């Protein structure tokens, strides 16, 4: 990917950020603009391994009008046991 045009990525319920890892394995170095993750332990992993610009704690309470725009928005599903 061209350095002048980074791929800006946002994720919701990314868990261990498989979408970011997949892009990296494809040779794309995305700019991780934001994840939304409610799990405390997953937030620590995300901060350490992916260094997003901003990390939202709750997808339901964040102010979307203040969010930085992205080019790729990946939405997973909550990983709660049944």
C-alpha cells in the first residue's frame, strides 16, 4: 500500500483484531483509527499490539459525529457465550 495513501480502518467487536491481522498478512499496513471493544482484557491486547489512534469502550455510547472517518469499517459480532 502506498505510504501517501494509508488505508484507514475502524473496527467493532474485532476481538483480537483479526481484520487488522488479515490486512497485514496481505501486505497492507493499515492505520488503525479506532476499535470499539467492551472487554477490558481485549482492549489491553489491542492497545499493545495495534496501537489505534482512539479506542472506544462501548459501541452504543460513543458519539459517532465526533469519530474520525475511515475507508474500511469492519463490524464483527459480540463474542459472548451462549
